[in-house]
C-alpha cells in the first residue's frame, strides 16, 4: 500500500499527430510496439544496452526459473514501474522494478515528479514511464524470464493527466475548475452522490477542464484521453485500451450507480469529452490480446490476454483480497482505510469507487493525515520515546479510558477538517492535559473511533464475518492492534502488502481469465497466503465502545463548530 494513499487517477492525452503522440501508441495491433520504441529516439539495441548501466539491482527470482504458467502484475506508480509474476498456485516467484530518479536520471525528476514554480502544479514525463517499461522488459529478458508461459497480464496506475507532462495526484492547481464543476451539478454533495467524491483538484475531470480552458487548441487536437492505467494497458495492446469502472470512479466524471459517464459533468468540463474518453468497462474485462510486437520481441504467447488496468488503490484492495464487510487499515505516515461496501452513502469526505473485484459492489477510501507522526509525538512526550513504554501504557489502562476522550491533530486533518489537540473528561468538559498513560490511550482510541465513525458515515457496517486487515508500521505493535480490534469489535489480521498493487494486478489478471464463467474473485484467489490473526476483541468491548462512539462523534461536531484556534 502506498503510504498516504494517493487517491486520484492519472491521464495521458494522445494526439492525432503521430509526432506528438506520447509513446506513439496508435490503433493498429503490432504497429504500437515499434512506433513506441522509435518515439524514444533510440534503437532496440539501445534499449537492451541501457540495462547494463541501470542502477537497479538484479531481477529477483524467488524460486528456480523452472517453466511455470503465470500472470504478470504491473504497477506504474509515482516513483517506479514494478512487475511481479504470480503462478497458478498464487505464489510470487519473480519481481523487478525500474526506479525513475535512480535509473532514468536524464528526466531529472525528484520523487518521480517535477514540481513547478507555482508550487501547485506537479507533473511527470510520459515518455519516462514508457522508457522504464522498455528497460524493465529487457531486464526480464536478460534474466531468462520465460515470457511464453504468461497467460495474462494486468496492472495499476497512479494518477495524472497531460500532454507531454502529466499532472499527477499531488497537483493542486485546479481549485477554480473544482468549484465550477460542483456549481454545475448543484453543489459538492450533489457531485459526491453522483460520482462518489466531491470535486478534488487532482481528479481528472478538473484537470481536463483546466487544459481546455488554458490550451483549447491542444484539447481540440486531442484524439484520446486515457488514465495512466488505461494508457499503460494501451502500450501492451498496441491500440487504445478502455478506462475501467474502478479507476474511472476517481475522475469526478463517472456516475458510480449506473457506471456510465455523467453528461452533466462531461459538459461542465469540456466539449466532445465522451468521444475522447471512450466507453468504460468492468474492471475484470479482457480488453484484448497482447500486441504481436511483444510476441516477436519477448516471446509472449499470441493468446496472452490483457485484462483492464485499474488504479493503484483498487489494485491494492484486490491484492489484500478484501471481501464484503472487510476493512483494511494502513497505519503509516497518514492512516488510510479501504472499505468493501454494498450500499454506499457518498459524503463530502472520503471517496466511493466501483469495486475492482465485483462490478456490482463498491469500495471506499478514507485518508487521515495525522497518523504515525502523531503517534510518535505522543510516544516521545508521554513515554520517553519508548514504544515499549507506550505499549505498557495501553495495557495498564482500561478500555474506554475512564470516559476520557482526545482529539490529536497537529497538522490540519482531512477527515474531519480540524487542527489542534482537544481533550475531554468523562463529563464532556474540555481539559488542558491528561496523565501520561491516559494521554496515550486517548490518542489510540480516538484515532480508531474516528475511523469507525467516518467509515460508517460512508455506509460501512461491521458484520459478523468482518475482518480487519492491518498494514503499515504500527501494525507491528500488538497493543495498538488490540485497541483496533476492541473499537471495531472485529478480529484484526496482519498481511504483507509491500507489493499489494502489483500482486493485486496479477490476481485480477487471473480473475479476468475466469470472469467469463462468472467465477467470483474470492474463488480465484482462495489459494493465496492467508493473513495472520493478530488480535481479537476483548470480552465486553462492544458495550464499552457502543457508549463512547456517539460521544466521540458529538464532541467532534462540537470542535468543528468552534472557531479555529492556535495549535496547542
């Protein structure tokens, strides 16, 4: 899982003019491959020679390179392109990557991006992704990887939109376009109900509106607009790949209930937009066979299928194998929640997407900015910089913390928009400080109660079969996970998600092969390694938190209604 969870989709514009075409991708099968290489201004041999100077380490073969049928999962992320190979028993037996800053220094990126002088515009060079793919495929070939055994491939893309440089998920230069879009459909909540999210600067619809308003000639010459996910799939097809429902949900353009483009949103962004986007497809769709270029150059079988690529967050949900009622909690620099929903209720916070594993259901995403750094601050202040003492404090204090509740937001929080530290006694009186042990429990209980309250605000409900999957740095602390289990009233499991988007993409490739027979995703991935049980709810926890959760929600509203004061 990718830290603070970039939540947007990226897009690349491909031009009618082949000379301006990012990667030279044109409809027409095998032509896509050679034109793509020529667009980089180097010969095939140069692509191979580049491997020798590549700073990346050798490919990781996790078993003997014996022939085995497999699917490939790709991840075109902010800082690298990565691939894994997963065999029929769902074992990852090969992985490799190309890191943009390190392996492609000529593009002069920092963290895989270019931050512009205005501090708001953040872009990434499209040709850098294409060149990284070339290098990675050549590395695989040099390592002896047997492409002839690849049954299918799929992938994930981060978020951006562009002509030759794509604004990525960190871009925040489209505030005016966001307000225009919300006004056009009746307000922020109306847009969220329609598309799953209020208007966000990084979402593709608003980026398209900015391009159209500032560079209408470029827009008029645009033949196709792709997300990075569908753009990456196009490289393998040698022709345009459609946008999938799940990644398309992060554009402020797709009606998530009907899974069609919203005419009102399209019209508010730019003219003739629907024909430039193409029709969206279910995430498990086989969008075609691999281009003959890859068959001839690398030995892929002609029947290798390309399954629709999706976004990084949907791919991670697939990689963690969430099911209905499950929740994944990434406890990192920012804390992120992934939810599997059946009946969502879109709100002004969080995001609702079409589910990548089940086209009839949904997933939700919530991000909380005050995550591990806040936990580390309280650790330093209240337990002498010791996680051992921090854990001891959690064990020595009772569930519910004697009714003491705390809100800890040293930076402006996203969910909800609050800054500062606020402590309340059992009588709901605001107090200036807690004893050290009480402070520690108030922090952890408060963080998890906020997560449950805001998840339920999007339609999530804990059910009897609910599992919580915990990832990230704090998932190694059993005492923190115990509080998580108690607050949600569900067992907590830990799972390795270092390559969740890549692995999820490979799982989705297998699902795409089976989807025509209506095989559920859960059946396809049943052989995957099981997560490890880390904590179960303490007896009596449900009664304790049933009383505290409404109080916490009321106090949150009380803080929101107050004028914002200085940081305490």
